[in-house]
């Protein structure tokens, strides 16, 4: 059974610069490259290269970029029966990539944002999958529809918070089994700046999980990606409180390009945990190795590591 990824697919235009400019400044890019990306497509490819059977549900436009994107994802052996071509431009991301590997991204959603609903074939792919992986670069009604279909079919739902810096609606969280934000996305959910100290950060995240669970009766486990500080997993203890913590330090590796590293982490964690049934700690270690390889390479989708490389690093 496949991991079904439902989400965005973009043409990434990567501008290599010294530093992201301040407001009002003009800077010259040293290089411009174009390649496939988008949080959904990145996660589909990361999962496929890690060894899982994958189906991708998404939309691209009827432009030249659309052809490039479809070929990029089909070349990975991913089931593309749920990938639609629609009239209009494909999604595009302008990625300002600094010398230190950090970035700032502006996305024009294009075809990713013109979905009106999932069709019966797409719904059947979701309902027949082993797990559903979502992000937030497509319309909220599609995310909610996909999660609802999965939930009714007993398919676990994983929501990566990437793609929006707005708080996640609690009624969407109620459909989700695992929620995975990065630091900025968690700050948006908590509506406050987060502390640097990891223990304080985990305490605040845990309180938020408890408060959502108390308000809605249901809160997913939380897998926090905290960049170079590593990752942590928060889930319920026997008494029903969000307490038990797994921590995974990030591997120290040279950084070329952090674009897509969060996508890589969530997707490869899911492969290790859901498809291979590894314990949480081992799945986090696997994802951490995959993300370390991703940040050592250029680009988003092309930088997703293959299984043999992940195994070699572990
Ligand atoms: O997470 C990285 C991705 O964000 C890029 O590939 C870009 O397309 C944007 O969606």
C-alpha cells in the first residue's frame, strides 16, 4: 500500500545571493537555477527515494513548467493517477538562497490554488493508501476534504504545517494523527515567540497540545523540527497528558542549501515509522540522517536522498 501525498508542486527559481535583502534594497544574484519543488512534490519524492511506494495527488498548469514538473515526479516511479493538469500557470517559488544555506521563499501558488475539490479517483487513492501526508500549500478546503476521506477510511493522517504561517484550525487538527511544524510554524500556532532553551520550548509546546486536546477532545502527536537544534516528538503518556518526549539532535554536516530539509524530514520519518514500523526514536534518527543529506545538496526536490545514502550515513 502506498503513502499518499496530497499537496503542492512548484517550479523553483533559485536565486543565489550573499544575504536576503532588507526592505528597499536591491541585490545582484550570483546565479539563477530552475528546478522542480513544492512541498507536496518534495515529500512525495523524499518518501519514494527512501523506499516507499508513493502516490501523489496535485495540480500543475498547462505551461512549460507543468511538463517539467510532471516528468520530474513520474521519473521517480510515483503513482501519478491523481496528478491533474489544469488551465493556467503552474505554481512557482522564488527562493532567495543565502551563502550560508538559509533561504527566504515567495510562492505564487498558480495551479496549486485553483482546486475546487478532490474527484472520485483522487478520493479512492486516498482511501486505499497506508497513510496520507499533507502540507499547507494548497487550499484549506482540499486539505480538510483529503483528511476527512482518510479519517473515514481509517487511514492515518500526517499534517506538515509547512506552507503557511497561520495557526492551524483546531477542527483540522482533530482530523490529524501527527502534526509536524517547524519552529516558526509552531510559534504561529502558539501566537508568541518561542524560547531558545529546548526544555522551555518543549514545555510550551506540551502545554499547547494539552490545551487543544482539552478544547477539542482530540490533539495529534507533535513532531517538532527545530532546525540545527534537532527534533523532538511529544505524545500522550498513560494518563492522557502530552508529556513523553523523544529527542533527536541534528547531525552536524556542512550546509549547502536548507531548502526542502523539513519536507525531507517529515516524509522520511513517515516511511520509517509507518511503512517499516520502526520505533519513534529510530524513525527520527532515520529522518535526521535523510535531512542531513538533503542540506548538503543543491535544490529542493533534486536534493532528496536515496535509501542507500541514508543507510550509509546511519
Ligand atoms: O519547502 C521547500 C519548498 O517550499 C520549495 O520547493 C518551494 O517550492 C516551496 O514550496
